[in-house]
C-alpha cells in the first residue's frame, strides 16, 4: 500500500511513500497543529466535548489524521499504481488490473472506503453507532466533500473495489496501530460530537494532510529505497524537520487591556483620547460575562474602526481567539483597511511573529501586500511591538488557505462563503472559528446576502466566536435579526429590544447602551433640484462662484458619464474628475489615490475649485471630503452615507460653501403625486425604498447630523405610511412588489444555504447539493451576492501586425505581449490589473452566455500557459481603443471609462 503526493491526479514521478509513513507523518503534524498552532478558542470548543483538556483533543486529532487515508488500502485505489501491485502480492493484497476501467471505480473513493472502514472498526471495538458514524464521517470528509448515503452504499456493495477480507484486515491493522499510539483511546467511545466539533476536527485533518503531502516538507522516496517497515525515529525526525521548515507562525496571544483606556488608545492609534462611542464599545467588551457579540452604531467618521480593533483585543484575550478577521463590502475598502490594520499591528505590545493576509480576488494587485509576499516564503510585513513581526507566509496563501492566517482583511464574500455549501467549507469554518470577526458596514447587505450573513452569525455563535458589527445606518429590525441569529447559534436568548434604543448605541445580547452625543451637530441644508443638466450647471456655478470642491453622485455609470461630459464643457476638462466602476482596475486605483491626495484629510493637495462626478464608489471606499454635494435620490440610509463625504474634516472653506449643503436630484418632477425617480435609479434600487426616501426628504430643508440619522433610517425601514395621501396607492403597489421580490430572493438564497449548527448527527450529507468548488470572485461570489454581477474581462490592444500590446494609455503601456510563450510574472500582473467590468447591457441573464461565447473566441496561448491569466475572458481593443461586442461598440476613454452604444 502506497501514498504519493499528486497520485490521485494520475501523476507519476517514480517517487512514493508507504501508506503507513504518510499516515504517521500526518498524525505527527496534527499533534503539532493542536499543541502549537491551533487557536485556544478552538481547542476549548472541541475540548468541552472531548473532555480531558488539550491532551484529549490532541489524541483524537492525531488518531483521525493517522487513519485519514486508510481507504487507500483498497483495490480501487491501488490499481492506479500497477507498477507497485507486485510488491503487495506477498501480503495477499491482490489487485485485478481490469478494475482500472471499471466505471464505478471513481465512486469507490478512498475517502468513502475510509469512512466505512473506520465506522465498522470502531463498532467492532465497542464504540456506539453514533460516535462511530461521526468519526467515520470525519475521515470520509477529509477531501473537502462530505459523504452521501447512496455513495456509501456503493462502497458496501462493491467489495471487489473496496476489497475483501484480506483488505479489511489490512485496514484494521492500520486503524489498530494508530489507536495503540493514543493514551486511553477507548475513552472516546463515550463521545457524542456536535456538528461544529466534527467540522473543526475535519478542518484540522485537512490542514495536517496538506502539510504532510507537501514533498518539499516531507520528501518522497524512489522505489528502490522504500523502507520495508515503520521506524518511529525516522518518522519523528521527518515530522520535526518538516514542521521546522514550514515555520507556521503561532497565533496572536493578546495581553489584557488594562489601566487607563485613553492611554491604551493613544498607544494603539496615535490619537489624543477616546470618543464616547469608542469608550462605550470597549467597556461593553470588558463588561460581558463571556465574549459575545457587540454591535456598534455611530455616525460616519466617528472612529468605529478603532473601537472595533480595541474591542477585539479585549474579546480575543478573554475568549482565547488568536487572530482577527475584518470583513468589508468591497475590494477598495478592504485595501484601505489592510493598511489601517497593519498600523494597528505595528503597535500591539509583546507580540511575536504572526501571519497576515489580504483576502480578495485582486489581492495580488495590492502593492503593499503582494510585493511583500514575493520577497520570499516568510516575507516581513511590519514590526509588531518590539518582539516580532507580522509576516505574509507563503503557505498561508491562495483562496483555500489564506483565511487560516492570524489576521485577515478581506471582502464580505470571504465571510459569507462560510454559509455556502461548497467544497472544503471546513477550512473556512476553521479559519473563522479561532478569531474575533469584525464586519464593517453591516447595513450594506441586501435580503439575499443577509440570509447568508445570518446563517454565518449562527455558526459563529455555535463556535463561541466573538463578533463585532459596525454600522452608521442600521434599521432596528436588522439589528434584532443579526443579534438573534448569533444568539441562536450560541444557544441563548438575547434581551435585545425590538424598539429603537437611541443613537449612537452599542448593543450586545443583554441589551443596548445609548451614548450621549458630544459636540455640536452639523446642519446640512437640503435643496431639491430639477433633474436636468442646465439646472445642475447653474446651481454649481452659483455655489462655486468663490471656489470650492463639489461632488455629484449618480446612481448609474451612464449618468456619471453624461453628467461629466456636460460639466467638462462648462467648467473645463481639467476641472472635472470622473470616478466609477467601469474603469480598468489600474486606472480606478490611480483615480482613488488621486481623490484621496486632493480631497482627503487636511494637508492634502486640495485644488481651489473642482468637481468630482462619481457613482456609488464614493459612499464607503474613500476618506474624502467635499464642500458641496449633489446626489441622485437613493434609499435614505445611502443618502446619509453620502453625506458622510460632505465637510467631514475641519478646514477653511470658501464663503458660499461654508455651510454644508446637499442638493437632491434624480426625480422627474418634485411636484408630482407621487414623484417618479429616474429610470436608472429605479432599476438599481426599486421603487419602494426610493419613494419612502423621497417622502422623507420632500419637505425637509435641513438634515442634522448625527441627530437625524437614526430617525430617518428607522422611518424609512419601518412599517408606518410615509408621504401624502395622494402617494399611497403607488406606495402600496411598490411595497407589494418589493415584498414579493424580497421573498423570491430569500427563497433563492436557500438553495445553497448551509444548514443550522444545531442539527444533530454526522457530516454525512452536510454538503449535499453544494455549490461545488466555490471561487471567491466567480461562482462563489455569484452565489452569495445574488446581484447580476457584470462580466469581468482583461483588456489588451491589437497592434498593426496582429500582435497584442499592453493598453497604450497605462503606465508602461504599449509593450508587446508574447503570444505563444508564458507571460512573465511582472507583465502578467500588469495585464491582470487591466481588468474591466462590462456594462449590464452585456452582462444580464438574457445575453450573458452569448457574450461569453463571443469573448471565448479570443484564445491566447500565452495566457493559457500563465496561471494568473488562464481562463480569463479577454477583450481586444483596436488602436482607436474600440471593439465591437454582441452588437455594441465599446470605446475606452481614459478620462471617462468604458463607453458603449449600439453598433450601427
């Protein structure tokens, strides 16, 4: 019986391991993972069910890892290596080579054979049916897919593939040998493991298997050097050397946050003192009898991030969490947060080396992260206190392993995937189960995404994971749903009030604490303008007559482009900047950097007068500040988010814009009964919330921040009728349509939604009807986000001779791209940064398949040979930066982004 890295994929290098050696290697690594790497929070969670402390957890994990591949002792597996079958024959293990072509061989996988073998052996040893099934299902799940009943029946029926008595004896010998190495192994017979504990143990086995299967860490042997019998000294040396070479950093071990909180806050963030909301959040984390959930609701720019990070220190110390996962709505917000988390890590006291990861599909384009990763296997990312460093560890990279780093900053998708039935879900759960989880902008997730979020919070509660949720504009019903979802998993009943607690507020399972506002409120004057460009031009010329910087926020890219074109004609092209999602990723990043440089905190290179025309990208992503705002009508919580970019910093402002002012547009006629939002906004947000927002704003001349935030949000998302009587028929119709849509989307989310943690039983069927091998930016994102994600393409240009070039307008553009040789890493990274989202006209369900088929006609051999580029859709522009795609003429303008119009 033999094991070989890559053997299941049909590779053959002539180097192998005896199966017992791989099992011993994996068992040794599992023991080290639990003792030296696994979070104390996870160990405590498993230990409560295993009993006896860490040693009992080690023993069970070691045994499961030491038998995980026992199913390879089967004809179905052994027949893959006909060159070694003669070596097994003296032991009576005969393999019929005709089984190689048996159509059922793939169904009798070694994981399923192992499941059946473990289950039967444990029962024969006196273990009960339930615990035998549970431990068998962990072994059966070690490749990331859980067993199914009908497939297990195939294993029972096909003894020619699973192996008869002599094969059963061989498997039992391996199982007994592994058990003999565990102290008081038979005490495990009394266990009844919960589903969360089975998931965590499976995750540990998978990680141990992956480490022990790495030939760089655990060398294989050529056939002529294969040992004939186990040698414990050799195994001990292999495990020690492999573990040392891997050099996984230990998790975070935060000290207690004690003493003067203001002094601690200054040390962490370099700011003079804590604001009331920050003090309340940290005090709530300290006050809790056990680390639970903390919901922080406070205005934009009030320091919620710093409050969450310091609260995370408290919660981690008290719970045994050894890391932190910070989730945000977008890649742009994740990139910005990565820098902030790094600065926090720089100031943590007394910490050794810890690992960090930026987790989203474009992380390799973040120079702060990816440049450090490629310096070497253990790239330093920054000093942590005086004693150690945060590092980007090479092994803790890639979409399946990156979440296992101690500190992770990523998009919300990475958290929502924990509620999606998909392959290797156990690793995602193991990655979250030992951390404090911080979710920012928690109000930003629609009914579809919220169903996944609620289920994830349920599982985090079951694991005992401390959670911090942040929002500036959270409806009361949403707060209650979030807290209850977590409490259900934790098995407790919260006392959170369904009414409005007040604002700002910090909420936990025991209720809400309202924080007294400090300082004078900001009064924003509200204007309502007709939705025509002439009116907009007059308004801006009047308000900016003495200078000043304005932002015009549109709900669709087309409105951004049309508005910017007219404003450039009136104010000059250099006086107008455009920001939206339909730029190349590299161009978008450059625009964002330019916006922060010019319109960021005081000290920025701020122009005397300028206009930024932007889509929703300015709502959350950037710390930018404008003197004047014009916004399309949007749901009122999003209007308030946009107001967070209006005069957010203290600075001198021109006379006519000294008072904060916001004009609301995007309505065909403010005098209509009811008003009619423009079609693009209705397509994005629906009539219901737009009408309720309009009803709240139509007679309002001022908005007081932060005092009006909570009343406006609660009214918008409440059930009370809003607006004049003449609006009510239209509003009832819109509400009914919104309710039907929400019901349909909620039901749709259930198709791949993970079951509850409280369900008893085993892992059998846990991932049945899964979404497959979900990828963070492709299939998985589509499953957890529900929106019609526009197609993403890579953009290159065709030269006069038919070759390909980097786009000529980017930095370093115009370089030749090889057509038939592998693209260099440096150039592949540049090409990857030339990604672009197509307009919805080319991405909606009715045309998407045809558009993809048309794009796939462009096959570039060099891209297929380059891992970073393979499988990507490619849009080739001509020398005029144009292309025709599915009846549309696409033009890329470096100032305006991608333009599209029907091809005449």
